[in-house]
C-alpha cells in the first residue's frame, strides 16, 4: 500500500527536464512584477540551548558514494554527515546522522545555500539532487545547491519495515475489500506493517515527524553558515517549508513552495483532494484521446472490477491485481508526457494482458528487475502517521465511501479505504490533525500552483497562502498539466521563480502563467 501523494524520485527526474534560464517572462505581465528584495523579516532566531557539539560542527565534505540504487554522482557533488538530536526536546542527548549533499555555487556573487526537498515524505535528497543539476544551472550561479536525506530516509537512518519477499506477498492483499475476510486481511496487513516499522526504527519511530525535520533544517542552516534559510520545496516539501516558516519565521529567506499541499486538510481531506486531483487529470487525459471523460472513466472502472475478480496474467508470471492496476494508472497521470504509455497499457489490459500496467506499477513502487523494492514508501508512512492524528474506523470509512466514489469512480474507492488503513493501529500516536504553518512577519514566500496537478490539487495553493498569513504567501499560477510547475517548459514560471530566488523580485500575488 502506498499513498498516491508521494512524488517518486524517478517522476521528479523525468518531469523536470526543461532548462531554467532567466529568459523572457512569456505568458506573464511585466507590469505585475515589483522589484527589490523581500521586506526584511524579523530578527533571525534559532533553536535555543543547543550544545556547541551540534552548532559548531564542520561537515567533512568528501566524494559521494552510490546510494539508494543510484550511481555515485560526479566529483562536483560532495557529501557529508551532520549530527542532529534524536529527540529535539533533549538536544544534549543521543544523536543521529543526516546525510547531506552539496554542489558549490559556480558564480562569484554567492547568496548562500539553497536547500531542496523533493517530496514524499520519504524521498531521498542525496539520491535525487544530482539529477536536478542541469535544471538548476541558473540557480547555481548564486547558490550552493544542497539537499539531504531527512531522518528515517535513505542514508539518514533509513527505515525498512518489510523484506522484498513480504512486500511482494502483500501485493495480493485487496485494498478495496468486499467481504469481511478481505477487510480483516487488509487491516491485519496494516497492523503488521506498523509492527515491522517499529522493530526497524526503535526509538527513532517517535522522532521522524515533519516538525522534527523542520528543526533539522534550521540546524543545517546554522552549520552551513547562513543567516537565513533559502529553500525550494516540491510537493510534500511545501508542507515541510510551511512548518519551517511557522517555527522559524525570522529565519525565512527566500522560500519557493511548488505543488503545494493543502495545510487545511486533515487525513480524510487529503484523500478527498487526491481523488479530485487524479480524477481531474484522468478526465484531461481522456479528453486528449477524444473520449468523453464520464464514459471513459466508467470503462476504466469496469476494467478494474474485472481485474478485482480475476487478476490479469503478465509476461513475468506475476499477476496484475486491482491495486497494482490502479497504481499503474496513477503513475502516467503525474505528467502528460507519459500519457501515451497509459493508452498502450490500458489497451493491453482490455485485451487481457497486464504486463504494461504492472511495469508502470513497479516503477511507482520502486521495484527493479531483480525484485528489490525501494523504501521511500516505508519512510513516507512512518512520517505521515506520526504527523497525522486521524485514524478513521472501519465504520467511519464505510460511511465515507459513497462520497469518495462520487468524487471519482476510478480512484475514490481506493483512496477512501486508504484513509482508514494507512495508519491503522500505528505503534505511535499522531501529533496533529493539520499542520501549523502560520508565519506572521516572515518574508514573502512564493507559492507555485499548477491547475492540472493531480497529486497536490491547485486549490491547496490559495489555502496555503491564507494559512501563512497576510503579506507572506505570494501565489503564482501555471495553467499546465502534471505534478509541479518549475522546469516543465513554462518560461514564465521559471523566470519568475529565478527572479525571486536570484534577485529577490517578488511577483504580484495572483500572477498567472498560461
């Protein structure tokens, strides 16, 4: 089971392909720009009472090694390990190591470090950052490009809650149970996964929350010698950026949040948002093929029901289950460039061959040809279940299902059940219903929303702006398709973001790039 909100690293690398020079502002309105650096934020503050053993660290930058299934990057990328408190309420106690990666600025007029989080939660910044080097050429003129594996992820005490064998076995669990026996198996699988995470994580299990990582970010800032935090967060990274701004408003430098998570939505609300977003993307895909969205969606829903009753054979010998089929449909909706793959996969499935949909599902689930699975989903679940308090019961879920199915005949059922099973009997309690992101007095934060974003629907951008507070959130809209906006081919988006990060030029709130 994996939540569709996750932004897989391979998707990120695939969609951020356009060059990002500071070209002309096509599609925008130059009159809507106001120049000058962001207004000065309050006096910078740090986590108080930290021992010098943390704040006086000097990272030992050296050659990076292969990690997370990715080859070692070129020598311009250097890696180091930073010590952070296991428990931020006891900063002088036990520590854990965070893996960092950096490429130093190319130009002479350096601003400082630009931190990146590529989403998830659970995505590895160390593995992903080098793939973005060519896309971030303009930004590297004035910034060191820096990312890290958040606690519980990858090389930073990364969690593995299940073996490859157990992950594959769990693929047979029906995630839209139709009978009491299937319901019992579904919730038992969720309980077993939580127990596996608890065994693997130990004491770390209660210390991988988003606020924990936000505090880690501020220690990274201090150790790197930056007076303010400059940050570029994608997808879940926008929630992390909002939480950071709330905790450290005086330390906010230039923050860009792209593909914005709705901070006003609880766990069920996020699932509903996702159902709307992916159904909207599916409708756009169906229109692009000349189909009526309602009829095309019903055809796919009927196909999924047939697969639920009788999983499809594949060339690998594995079966394509209903859950794997939905996962295979989800992946191409992250970017319109993969829509032709979806057409081919659905056509083959209608003919009784599940091979292509299974291949797409394996990509999403980070399964390689040898049967080895990545672990970003494990960290994703541990982080989000420590964040989220909400634990819908079976009875509550069944009452919600008609609403989900009305939102999306294809994805509603899956996301409704996911809201109940994701954190079922989780070994540690959640911390909040919705994240606190209010940041009064912080410098302007640029929020980039894409009207065709399936995973983080566009409406969340305005809600984040409202929650950050008056004069803080500045909204930039791209009328595009797919997850995230920067680097997707809109010179208007790229030049606006670059002008903000490089020159401090804050666009007019509400600017639209077509």
